[in-house]
């Protein structure tokens, strides 16, 4: 991830991960070209959702867009599950301490 996106302006950690997944699926050179195309379209080349994904869908089709979207959905689901488990654990710990 650092190799291709460390110098890029996309400094949000999640966006770096999304660009890395897109690069894995479509190739890093293609994704860098998509970012240039995104900029020419007047969109933000440093954000995946609603920006580079639009250029990707137009230029290379939906496969990479769907791939990144699916990974992101699983990430959100996992994060929500972990938050719920941590809250449950905290409540149990508080009950034991009482």
C-alpha cells in the first residue's frame, strides 16, 4: 500500500486501502490512470467512492468497482460486529466489577 499511495494526496487511511484493493484487482498502473481521468472529469482523484469509482465504471467496467464495494461492505459489517461485541464485553466487565 505504501509503495503506490504513500506520496499520493489520498491521505485518508480507508481511501488508501480502497485504492490498494482496486490496484490489486485492476492493476496499479490502471488505477493511477483512472485517477488522472477522474481529475479531468472534475472529480476528486483522491477519493474512491463517487469519484474514482465513477471513472473506473466508465473506463473499465463494473468488476473493480463491485470488488472494492464488496470488500468495503464486509469491512463495515465486521467493524459493527466488533463494536457490538466490545460494548457487550464492557457491560459484562462492569457487572463483574460491581
